[in-house]
C-alpha cells in the first residue's frame, strides 16, 4: 500500500469514527464505557 492510499484509508476511518461519535449515541456510549473500563483497570 503506498502513502496516498494509506492516507486516504486513515482519513476515511477517522471521518467515520468522528461522525459515528457525533451522530450515533449508542456507539458513543460504548466507546465511552470502553475507555472508562480501560482507564480504571490501568490506573495506579
């Protein structure tokens, strides 16, 4: 995969991720819960 294709794929995934967080509340809640779980299990 060349650099242009890689940049397009990363940009597309990033755009879908942001739009999902903004416009799909269950997806945003799931991401929030997973982040809290990760942070609480790795806190020292």
